[in-house]
C-alpha cells in the first residue's frame, strides 16, 4: 500500500484524525455547555421566588370596649374575617380592663398578643370583640 493510499483510507500511518473523530476542544466545549446548563437549571429550581414582604396586622382594643359591648354597642375593633399569608404576623394590643378572645387566642387585659402564622389553614373561633361573636382567619401559602 502506498503512502497516499494509507492516508486516504484513514488507516495505518497515524498522520491525522481517524474518520468521525472530533478535535478535543469541541468535546470539551460541548461538555462545558452541558455542565453550565445543568448548573443553571439546578439554581433555578433551588432559588425561591422573589420574597413577598411579610405583613403585620395590628389592632388595638381600646379601654372601655368590654363595657360598651355589654351595653349593646356594636363595635368593629377586629374584623370577623381576616385573610393572611404564611409569614404574616397578627398583633393585638388589649388596652381594655377585660380579657379578649379572638379565635384560639386569649389576649389578657393590658397585654399584647403577637402571633406569626407558620402554616396554611383556617382558624375559626369565638371573637369577643366583633359583633358576630365569631372570627375566621384564613392563612394562605
């Protein structure tokens, strides 16, 4: 076999890449692109969505509220329905001389309740400071 025949058939002499072989830099570039794509996908799946600022729902029960409710006055110190999100906070300042009930929460006289909502759900209960006598707090994710 002549030298020309050996080179054109891709065999024998080793003077050039074998048929179908790619230069190493192309293979490395393709691996780098695949790796970068995998890193970007991983970061996109791990990173949380933009943070929503947490809200604080703050209410004050004024002095004399209990007496006014007993006298038949309809006071709207606290809503009968409150919609919040996980991470939000409820703050109730009771400046009255009577204890207040808001769902499962008891707010002592001259005290402050601070409740952060950590999981979604619905809280239903008695509310001594709303005319309906009930409260529903819906916590959404």
